[in-house]
């Protein structure tokens, strides 16, 4: 009994949602402009990768 009511609730909530459907529509950023996405991802991942190297360099220069 409980499982049926939970199943009906989740199904009805999905039907009532007014979100756009399709690939990339549920992301918080746009994937329509491919070069801008490439630039943003390169800056984000590049800075995260380079941060430890810059930190070590600064510590070595500190002496």
C-alpha cells in the first residue's frame, strides 16, 4: 500500500514539473557555444591543476 502511494506521488511530481527536457537542459551552464565552454573548462581545470605547482614555487622562493 505504501509503495503504491509513493510510486504514484513520484510519478505525478515528474509529470507536473515544467523543466525543459533534452541533453544539456538540466545543467547550470550553457553547452550551446562550444568554444566558450572549452575556454571556461580549460581555465577551471587548468587552474586547479596548476595551483599546487604555484604553491610549491612560492614556498621555495620564500626561504
